[in-house]
């Protein structure tokens, strides 16, 4: 007989086997809320020195926990995973650092008395939870820095140096300012910590910002079968790292708007920087030009005589962050020639998808000054450059002018609301795209300027298209793209080596949409519609904005995209019918094709309700109110059962007293049209053979995804009185 798989997770099992038994017992019996079961663990803990008794105790713990399934044991597994993370590798130094900074002498000594890192981690989790959570934030912040995954990096141009450390930051004042700029309903907390210098990073200051998210709720299924509602504010956290020597702010948070606002608040309160006069700069570095060669032209910059500019170092990653190839040469060498000579002409640099580091040396002199000077510029990734740590402001500006002239640097520049409004419809279309990569030719068709969107943080450059589908002299196929002798043009080569036409380089340049920042931008323009703001991301394609007032009613307002996709429609319909307690709302739709209803909500296309130029609101409020009033009766179920089509593959079922049900696909529509017809004819029960005639399956359940079927079975469709029959779920009074 096959052995039954253990329900105990790997982290819990590892800690049961390795941890000191008294701490182990305290960790496992811990119950952080009433929903966690009582596992009936043994009460008597043997002396740690009695090896046989301790081994037997561990076995009893495993036997007791094995009686429960993995769902019941999930809280224990999560706690053990957190404890284990701070007991291995860099987690140990993170916990030790925070303990040294935060724990009082007597408590710190007790921490140090624990026999090993695992025991120190468990002890801190049980006895000093706040310090443990700060150590977690410290640990993950270090990971973000080591692996280059900080979400955003801002640079602050201070007029004079500011001596700053964690103790000099007014945490209360900063928390108050963050609460204000983020429009939080509850106060946030700020904790500042000094990060010591490491071999790879300069000394920095870390801020941990914790705040509550939008009020939310979930259904709680009680043990006796009853269902209740739990209201809560999910905890949100942002981590900010400021490096005084480079004047760089790195910030990690789940929202682009939160990242920018927290960074600005920190610069204003902690650094005394006037953000309104000198906004934080957000520089991105694009190294893709080096894919075609390492030569750099000598630009003309007023006030400077530039003798040469050469790449002295190039580094690429080989498949993963841990593998890299780096080549360094002297200033008198040609790095491209060295690579070809020693790594062969078809070397990894010529085939690199992207570079992780480029080092440039510039020999120059200032006009009126005969002294020869050298400037070294190192760009690491897309957000890091050593120029920011250069203490000479003139040399720093000169370096940035060079990078700008070579097309390597793009500086963030907030797009004004007036400019955003003029391209609002194009931004909505861009957000509605399934593919987050977009070509330069497509952006041109949409009337969008890629350069301006990159400056505003809405786009990032990617590599250009290498293969295109084309037709030349009647031959269709894949055409390769290569360099051309014509400036700003690319040559195409056909499937048989024949020369094709030339295409503008910018048409084949690929970009990736910064979805989060674009989402925040669109939501910011929609905010004036709202009477109450309560932004909440319900799904990757659905956001609750808040509510607007129509007559005397508070009407929920949602924003949805990709409603031309049947799977998205079905998923969001299930989600919104589960939120029917909010009442009839309005779903603003980015897609040109959409269903008429989603759950108990009227769907209104954004692009058909734009305000005239010059109006304060980007969306016409009158149009939304008219759509709401006109469809309110049907949104509540209507007067009679009916199926109303909104397209060839989309319709809505209306039953008095029930939320509308969005139907996707011909099979779903046909099934309910037959049930409605039978109901109206006075013979509501339909034999399954007749119901499914011509649909290619034997049960109406097969026309729906599992989750969707669970949400409609016995609610919109029920089994008939006789076996093999189905009927519309209409109240008896309606059927009569």
C-alpha cells in the first residue's frame, strides 16, 4: 500500500526536527486568531538534555499534527517559514543587526544567550514580535538591493549636503506627512534604521512605512455552517532606502503612486528639500545601443573640449543574475576589437540581449583651462549610475549631458494633467491591451509619443523586433531585420536571402507598458467623479474606485479592462455577483466591446462618454447618470425573465429579484434562451436532451467553468422535478 503523504509542510517539519524543544513547543502552540484549531499537542516538555525523551517528544508532535490536513496546518507552516528565513544566510545578520539596535540591554543579553540562530529567531518571534517584523523588512530590503529589484530609484538634487542618520529623522512628522499625501483613513507608522556599509553597498538609512489599506471584507464560514462577514484593513508596507553619499532614494511598494509620494514626503520632511521647486528626478538608463557596437561619437557640449570617449568595461548576464561575463580594457584599447580577437567575432557581447554594466572613460578639458581631465561613468542596470555620487556639480552635469547626447539616459518628467487629458483616450486603449509590449509603429498609429511617455514613466524601452512578417515580390514569410546604410532605417532580408525594403528604426523599437503607473495615472484622472474614494484592486482587470452620488444614492464605481475577452467577463461577473451587497453600481469599461452588465452593475464604455475639451471632468457625469437610471430596473432583475444579447458571444440573463447573469459564448446563451422560452410557454422544465440539442455536450454544466457553475447552480438554474430535466430558477410566485 502506498504511504500516505504527510500534511506537515517542509518548514514546520524542519523546525520540529532541529529546534530546541521548549522554544519549539511555544512556537507550535501559538494561536494568533480564533480560526486556528487546537492541535492537542503534548503539554509536558522533557528536559532538553534528555535526548531520548526529546526525540520521543518530537515524534509525538509530528503524530499529533499529522491528524490535520494541510489547510489547518497552513498558519504553522507560514510561521515556520518566516522564522527559518531569519535563521539562515543573510537573515541571521539582519536579525542580529536589528536586535543590537532595538533591544534593551537585559533583553538583548537574553537574545544572545539563545544557543543558535534558529533559537534566536524563534525566541524573537515569540517575545519581541515588532523587532522580528523590522528584521524581516531589513532582510527583504537587502535582498531587493542585492538583486537589483527595487521598484523605483529617485535622485534628489540637494543644494547643500545634509548630515543625516536614523536618529535625526522625525518619525512622527514623516508619518503625519505620509498619511496626508496618501489620503489614508488610518494613521501610518514610520521606523528608521541605519544600514551599515557592506562590500557592495554604501552606508544607508532604511525607513519602514506601515499603513492600513482600503477597508475590505471577506465571508467567514463558521463551524456551525453559518456565514458571517469580517471587515478588515489589510496591512500595507513600503520600504525606503536613502543613501546620503549618492543622494539616491530607493523605494519598494506595491503602487507606483505610493512610491513617488513616500519618496517626496521623505525628501521634504527628512532632507528639507523643496519638492515643489525641484521635484525628485527619476533617471532611467538604456544600454541597448551597445548591442550594435561599443563606439561612442564625440558630442558637442558648450564649454567643454572632448578628446575621446571610450567604453572600457562591459558586463552581460548569462541567463541568470548569478552568472556574468565582464570584459575590462585600458583606455588605449578598443574594447570591440579585443572582444573580437579573444572571444571571436560572434562573441557573447555581439549577441547579448542586454548589458548589466557599462563603464565609460571620457578625456576632456574645460574651455579656458589647459589641464587635461578624465571622467569615469559607470552605468549598472537601468536605474543606477555613479554620477549621482560625484561631489562636483559641474562634472555631474557634464556627465549627464554626455549620457543624454548618446541616448543612454532618460529623465523622469511628470506629465501635466492637461497633457494627460489630451491623450486620455489613447492611454485607456493602451491599458486595455492584452500584450504589455507595444511596437513604435503601433504607438505612432495611436498618436502617442514614446519619448514623452518614457519621460513620464509610462513606458520603458525594450529590444527592437528582429523578425517581421512581410511580403516582397509576392513572397510571404519571415523577414530578418538588419542594419542599413540609410540613417535611422533598417534593412529587411527575406526568407531566401533576398533584400527587402527598409523600415524606420523607430517603427520596430519595442516598448513595455508600465502597467502599474499607467493604472495609477488613469485612476488619478477619474478621481474627480467620486463622492467617496475607496480605491481597491479587486482583480488584475478590475478596480473599485469608490462611489459617486446619483440622485440620493451612493453608487459604487468600478474600472474594468479587457471586457472583450470572454474568460475575463466570466471571472469578473462571478467576482461582482459575490459583492452584490454593495447594490447597483457602474463599471467603467476600457474595451470597445463589452457586456451590458457585470453582476448587479451597469457597464458603461469610457470612450463613449468623454467630456468635451475644456471641461473639468474627463468623463461626462451626465452620461453616467443617464446610463445608470436607464438600466437600473434591469440591473435589479427586471420585471420578467429574459435574455438580452449585447453581442454575438455575450448576453445577460435577467430574472426578477436576482442580479443579472452575464452569459459568454453561444452555448451559454442558447441554454438560457431555451429555459426562458420554456418558462414563458408555461412548461418550465426542459429535458436535458432538448436543452443541449446541437451543443455538443450532455449537461449544461459543461458550458461553464467550474467556479462560474458553482456561482449559478441552484441560483439561476435548477434541476427539475423529474430526473434529467432542468428549469429556470424563478420564484414560485413568478412562475405562477
